[in-house]
């Protein structure tokens, strides 16, 4: 009896040891699930060390790898992601979202050159150079604070800004895109990521809505309202409509054989146009000649070919900034008045002045401007095409007219303003506005335009004569969002009443479309000179300007 008892007592720990060893080598799915919170599971998870361990265990437990990994490990920056996603990191390094530039095929006179946010000039916050630490709040990376930034280091990529599924990630406004979240919050955000789940609307719009320095300021058709809007304001993204995500149209490149995706995201009209897969209206809706058959617009849109050059957006985006106002004019020459008291616009609820930026005009329910466009653009590019010879200076406009068979009429937001120039060298200048990394005299601090331009020129390499003034500028921006319900489209209904949406009214400026006025009110065709790739002198392209690397 004693021998039997002793043998039995010795057998218990031996059996337990054997079971524990077998569980380390062969995890039991059913058993693990049934006692998910006990010491057994803690012991089992303690054996997970390598990425392969986590992947195998997550698959066996039917849980997402991110949820499992970040339950046991802290998020320690992008290096944590690169443990498994090294190839993705290399793809992202070569993307326009990260580089903020790419080779262009769409800027007149500059084919083959590198353009992008890093060197384009606009009439909002003017330019990135010397102001990186403020602009790069919306960069898909960490720490892009000046021209020394290392674009070759994958650990500088910000994975969370796109892939956060919790909706809680936020970047600091003034520190080159560093997140405001605590270490524990970042780990929870990383744990929210799910394999195969696309970026949310909120993730995309957290950056794209605030271009130009505020919500809906720049484009006019991309506001925070689109995060959870209704079909009244956008039939595609309305939560009671198609409820589409941004990536449903702005897709990534994928391998047709394997279905694998990379980080090339569609949407750049000026450069990197082969990145991603951009859907057009007809890809989902078919051609206008078929989709409108049997509708009230069939007679004038399809049968008579009266309006065969109209892009879909012209009628289906009758107005932009329909819920959140947008800036339509911005006058930098008024900035710096410490005594001026801003006045609130009673219609938009927005201030007409900011001492840092100058005078503004805001708009709501803004009717887009119409222009012919063939896909090419005129743009002012730092040190390449930043000169001017007349006002208003064209900072950005589509190429095309009614004589161009490749051009269609599209809607655009027209932005007007004034900004600082060198009247001696006839150059649109880039001032240093923010922080001291771009020089000791930021305008937002010293309030001295001359010194801000000296700082800016030191960074950009622009030739500054020492004399400055302010010039009138204009810029056109593409409009593709805030698609209204069909019943609200221009021309909806029966003719002739529906014609009045555009004709015999002040709703359309016909002169830029090649008419002396409304053709239904006696307007006649006129002629215009349109810049082409062989006529680059109209754009102020500097002879011998270098190809940017």
C-alpha cells in the first residue's frame, strides 16, 4: 500500500509536467478558449516570443494577431510594426503619401520632374519649406521637422495614423506629427488594428479635412462632416446612403494574380498617378448615355448632344461647403495688425480676420467654377516655375478649352487672395512662418516680412532681392466630393425650367468656357490661348532649372 501510494503521489507531478510540455508544443484550441482567463492561458501566452509564435497562436485561437500581440507587448513605435511588416515599410517609403512628392506627368512643362507638397506653392499657407514642423502634422510619418528629415528610415513611418480602428489616434499640431496619445493609449490603438480591415473614413479625413489650416478651408468639398454625414450632403459617404469609405474609390495597387495590396494609394492628380487604383464615376455607374436613359434629363443630356462635354461632377455637385464653410479669399497683406478686432460673418459664423494670416472671405453653399480640363495642370513650383509677369498670378489651373477634344468641363473651387512676392525678381516667395527650425525670424513671432523672407530664402534657395510686396493670386482646386442626391442635381426636372439652373441666370461664368456670355442669351464663341507642354514659357518655367531628386 505504501509503495502504491508513493508511486501515485509521484505520478501526479509527472503527468502535470507532461501535459504542460505538450501544451507548449501543441496548443489546444478548445481547451484554451474554455479557460481563457485562467493561469493556464497566461502560461501558454508566456511562450510566445517570435512573430511566428504570435501568428501561429493567433490563427489557432481565431483572434486577430494585433489584438493578441499588443495584449502581451507594448507598442514601441514603428519598429514594433516592422517586426512583421518590413516589406510594407519599404513600400511606404516609396509612396507619395510618405515622400510628399513624385514624378509628374501632369504638370505642363515639367514632365519627368519631381513635384509635390515639398515644392508646390499655393495661396493658403503658401508652402512647406521652412515651415515643416507645422505642416507635417498631417504627414504619414514622425518627426519631419526640417529638410534634414530621413525619408529612407522606415521607423519614421506613422502606421497608426492610417490604420487606427479605434478612432482615438491624434497627432500633435506643432511638433512634426508626433502623437499626443500616451504610451498605454498607443498600445490600445495598435491593438485595434485588424488584418484585412481598411482604413476608416475618420483616419483619412483626420488629415485631408484640415489642409490649408482648418476644417474644409482648402478644398471646400472635404470636411469633417463626411466622417459621419448623411446622403443629403454626400450620397456616397452618407451613413444612410452608400456609407462608402474613402478607399472604396481611392484604392491601393493590387496584384491581379494574388490579390496582395501595396501602399500605393490613388488620388494624386499631379504626380505619382500610377499609384493606386482610382475609380471613376463610370466604373460603378456606367456611361452617362446609359445611366440617364428614361430620366427627365435624357432629352437634353443624351439625345441632342447639347451637353456631351459635361463631366458628371458638374451637375451632381451643384454646391460645395454645404454644411461646413470654406475659405474663398485670403489676403496675407493684412496680417500683423495687432489692434484689429475680427468680425464674425453672420452667415458662416467664421471670423473675417486673424493677425497671423490676414483677412478672409468665407463661403457656404458655394457654386463651383467651371473650366475645361484635359488632365494637365499649370502649377507654380519652387525654384522651377515660381516667377510671374502679370496679376492675378495663376498658382494652379487646369489645361484645356472647347477646341481640345480631350477636355471636358469640370467643377473647381476658385480661391483668390494676395501673398508676398519679390517685385524686383518677379518671384512668388516662400516666407518662413512657423517655429525657429526654419530660421530665427518666423513671421508668426517676429511679425517682420523681410526677415521671414530672408529665413525662407536661406532654406529654399530662392533669390531674394530684399524688396517685397503683395500680389493678387488665383488657384483652382478639383471638386469631387459632396455628391448630392439625384433630385438635387443641376438640370433635374423638365425643360425649359431645368435649364435655368445654369442658363439665363448668374449661376455660370461662361467666359472661361469660351463664350462671350450665356449662349442662350446671345453669347458667342471667343478664342483663348491655352498653355501646352510646348508652350511652357507662359508658366514662368525657369531656363536651366534643375530636375529635383
